[in-house]
C-alpha cells in the first residue's frame, strides 16, 4: 500500500510539472548568446525562453557568474527542489516553480520561476545576475544577453560618455577612414570584396565638410569628392571638371555630414556599455575600450534586421586619449549571416582615425566647385566619342546598358543617350539600319506618333543625318523624343534626347545643341 502511494505521489508530482510546463510556453533559442563580463559563456544545453524571459542551465549560469563549482557553493536540495548559491557575501535561494527567492535572507520576487525542462533545472538569467550586483542588458538586434559587473559597467559608461562629450565640443577635425566589405556564398569561395580609403575634413563653425573617397570594386575603381555646405552637396566623380550640385533635405544633409561623428558610429547604448572592457596604458596615456558588440550605427537603427543571424565575433574597439579625453580611433567589425534570405554572408570592417582636432587649418570651398559652367564635354569610356551638355546636366551611367554617352538634368526631366555602331558590322546600308532602329523604338513604346511624315535632313559635324520628333507612352507617362540618326564616316550614330511631353518645347533648343556637338563618328 505504501509503495502504491509512493508511486501515485511521484506520478502526481510529475503530472504537476508536466501540466505546469505545458501552461508555460517554452521556446528553445540556440541563437541566444550570453556574454558575461566581456566573455561569451558556454552552455551544454540550449537557452530557453519562458514567458518572455531567458532561462539558462542552473549550474553553468552560476559558475559563469563566478560561483565556485562545488557542493559548498552550489547546493541542490532534491527534497524541496531548491538550490542555494553562495558567492562572496551574497547567498541566493531559488525553488523550482516558485517566483519567490531569498537573497541574503530577504524574500524577493523574481521575474521568472525556475523550471525543470528535459530533466535539467533552468533558472532566470536576469534575476540571478542582478542578485550578484550585475547589470543585465538584452540586445534584440544580436539576440545577446549582456551581463556585466555594475562597477565595471559604470566605469565604462562614465569614460565613454565623457570622451563623446569631448568630441561633441570639437570644432574642426580631420579623419582617415578605411573600409573592407566582403560578401561570400555559403561555400565562401570567390568572395566579392570592396575596399574604400577616405579622407574627411570638417569645420563645424563654418558648416563645411570636405570628403574624398576611392572605392576599389576589384574590376573597377570609383573616385569621388564632395563638399557639404548650407544644405548643399557638391560632388564630382573621377576628377570630372564639373561638380554636381544638389540641395538636400535637412535629414539627408545631417546623414552625410554627421555620419562619421564618433557618437553616431558608436551609438552609445546599454549593450555597448555592458559589452566593452577597459584597459589603461599608463605609459602612453591611452584608454582602450573593446568588446564583442554589434556596431549598430545610429543612422542604421531603424533598418537593423533582427531576423538575420549575427555571429558572435562582432567587434567594437575605441582608443581614447587619456590626457585630452578625445577619441583617437574607432574600429568596428560585423559578420552577418544572410543565408536565410540571400544565401550570403557579409563581413564589414571599418577603421576611423581622428586627428588635428581643433587644429589650425582653414576649410573653404573652391570657386570652381560652386560655379556652374555653361557647358562641358563628356567622353565615352573607350575615349572614342564625346558630346557637350549644359553645365546643369549630369554625366550618367545607368540610363541605358549599351549607350556610349549618357547624361541628364533630372530636375528638368531632360535625358540623353548616344550610341555608336561600327559600319563594318552591318551588311546593309544606312537607310535599312535607321529603319530597324525606328522599329525598335516602336516596339518599346506605346502609342508612338511621329510629328512629321518625313524626317528633317540635317548635317552633324559634316555627316549626313536625319531627325525625328516623336511622342510615345512608357508606363503610362507621355514622353517626347528628339531622335537623330547619323551616317558617320566609320560609325552609325543614334542620339536620343527626351523629356515629358509638356516640357519638350522649352527643352528643344538644348537638345539640338547637344546633338550638333557629338564627335568621333
């Protein structure tokens, strides 16, 4: 009879815990990382989430928090299913299924009750860590729980906040910026790598910033320079003599001018303070802050994808001048697994070096940057062909995949592409070639209407040419085109200038001047 009652009791207790666990939804989260005092902890069993709280295996959490792994410091009582942990002057008692804990003899409510899951006791990470005077921070972007000694957390926070406040007061600075961006597939073979080397000068009092960048994409390089002043962006590419001018919205202007501000790069937040460790180099009067934390730039916060798997070796390093309190260098590394959506892995490395802070240098915008020329010449990539466009126009690269020359004035909805084809590649004459081109226009537009039954016969740099004005519809928008076919000495040439139908008359004279200027055919 006693044996039956014992079995029944065990059955009822087991049934109680089964029902209890069923009532509490348990989610296994192997992606969650637990970082304690700057080190990623190892756990033989996966972390679990119960009612929105992170629970970890009992003994491993205690030992990672610094509790000695022996029966004198971690004491399990199977009779009342409780555990006592002792570290220094702190004694904490927890019971499975109970929200009441005892800390140094005082009854305290905790945020989640310990549970028995698959034969292992799990305890709440936040409540236990806080009992040992630790700061606990959850970072949803990286799915990481940062646990840090309160005193160390406060020291890092004070040091970093002071350094960033010092940088906020800087009126002028120079910056060298290096970047390496790598994308690779699942097999990590033949990665795509882009490197950038940049230089920046910024004068806050004058509200002038100069920025130059050389990007190397492996098979080609792109160089550009920019000046920013009073909400205006002046930019040129590859030493182009003409600087493009764009008036920016305040938010966009702040993005470009403030992007490399140390405060925006570091984006100080609880996860940063909890993850960074501090070392002092007394000899060189330097302070080093470094740790594994995702470098979430302030301007990227809203677009951060918490669904991506962020691996544990994200890294942030900050060097502070111990004498002036200024930030001297920032280095960030982030590795992101994008394979769920794109079958890609990315690794981004950035290094920022600040110098000549409040230095004795003057930053002004050269006159040739702000003055717009009446016209300028753009040249094809092979150097064979050129054409002149108004100074308000911009040299383009993506209006047409096969065009030799292309440009636009987007504010006035004006566009131009020019193509040249070697005569020796065709077995038919100019007339047939021109008719074939016209058929392609008719196929690519709806409701094509030619203004005159016969084209205008003109000369372009001494070469015979014909010119059409036609209107067509693309994606519901009516455009009017000035289409010119040129019978050059060695090439057949096509020039397409177009704008909205309502704006053609005011654009026609500019289009005609552009057509007349083409050379190289």
